[in-house]
C-alpha cells in the first residue's frame, strides 16, 4: 500500500535539520512577529485521527540576511526539528515555502486581494503550486480569542484541484490558522482526501 500525505504533514513530522548553525544575535525583522525569543503553540489535527498533536515553535536567532532559526518540538515524542523562516521588507516565508534554490513567500506585506504567485519549482505529484491573497481583513476566533485583520491566502495545485490549502496570517502575531488537504493513495483505489487543521493556541508575546 502506497501512502502519500500532503507535504505539510511531512514537514510537521519529519522536517530535516538545517545544516547552517544558528547565529546568536538580536537582529529583528520589519515583520513584527519575527523576533528572537517569540514562541507559538499550535494544535495540529488530521481528520480521522484519534487525537491532536501540540507543536511548539521558538525563534532562537535571526541572521543579518533575514533568516530565522526555528526550533520545533511536539507533545507526543522526542521530535525535534530546526526550521528556517525568512522575512524582509517585502514578504514572509515559513518552512512551507522552503525550496532548494528559491523561497516561496507565504504572504506579501503590501499585497492586495487577488495578488497571485507561483512556487519556484514544480511538485512531481501535484504540479505547480500557486498562492493567492483572497482577503486582507478576516477575523478568526479560536478558544474565545479573536484575531482581527488576518490575511487569508489560498494555495492550489495544478494537477489536483481537490487539494486546496488556506492560511490565515496576522502581521503582528504570525500564522493563526491553517486548513489544508491531505490525501492517501491506496494501491489502485481513487485518491482519498481528508482535512488537516492547525490552530494557534498560545503565544508568549
């Protein structure tokens, strides 16, 4: 049985460590939430799973080029990953936008509704990935906490229109919520789809 799950799940569970050593400094980004010491707690849940998983993110350093070292752990095992985020005056890219030769922004600071951009490389399974800003002032409420003025980004995949991802980002707090599509390829059976949701539970700033 061949099992294929959307890249975001693999990133959450098996992200490889970066080769570059963190640079310990106090460089801060023009994007407010990109600051050394900031921490986020997320609840990650895949439809049909018996329980959710809690992930913990922390910015440990930001180098002079705008790359942040992120330590990620979870609540169920000894999982430990080092992600890299990037920010400049134009855009922000988290680990979902990490390609070998070029970054794939998650959102643009001065983007407008309808702005669209493609990934720098084509995925073997899903073809070209495209992101589009679909709203600039969404309100998201999680556990009675309301986040206003969220940027909503839609991600689509050229070769499978059933796979659609949504991201909500607040420029002060960071990523608030993700609603994504996972899938299973089971031998010769039609591809089976399921929802994957990530929600912000806590921050330390």
